[in-house]
């Protein structure tokens, strides 16, 4: 794991999560360092997955972290010179770009119909969220 933007403590936490060693109450209780294995914020069973994405008390910061990371990926793909093409992203990137006074990216919240294989069965296409593009008008199926 090498990166110029990921700080040392963030790297350690990512590795601890990957190997199930985050210092959550579940792990601390196993080693008799916490009285219970319940989450101190919501009272549900604690653990790595709960701490990173399952605790309702942390859902807003977790979503913000996810969208910020995904936006960085979208920006990198968009700025790349190796022929990368972004088809769809739903991470609120244009909302943040607008807030920063940056131009909007041509990123859709659905899949443009022209990128779908022609042989794809209609019943499968009906379940996909498709979007209108300047080149070809597509339909948005009902949910």
C-alpha cells in the first residue's frame, strides 16, 4: 500500500480492517479490554464491518468518505490519457464540483444505452437504469 495522499495512520487502519484487527469493542472484549462487544454509539454488535459501514450513527461520515474517494477516482479517470472512459458514476461529483466553481463532468447516473451489448436480452435492459445521451436517446424504465 503506497500512496502520497494516504497518511500513515490511515494506512494502518486500512490494514487493521483488512485483517480483522481494528480495535473495536468486539476485538477488545475478546482480549478482556472492554466490558462488552457492543458498539458504544448505537448498542449493536460491534466489529470491523459495523464500524466501517454498519453503524447508523456513522452513516453520514461513511457516505461522505465513500463519495470523496469515489470522486477522486472519477477525477483521475477523467484526467487520464490512457483511453479510460467513465460510463456511470453516482457519487455526487458534479454537486461538489459545482460547489467549488469547477465545470461539470459528463458523468451519468445510469448506463448509456449505446454501451450495452446489442445481444443483451430486452428483459435485462428493462431492469437497467439507462440515460439520455446527446448521441442517442434512450429510455428510462420504471422502477
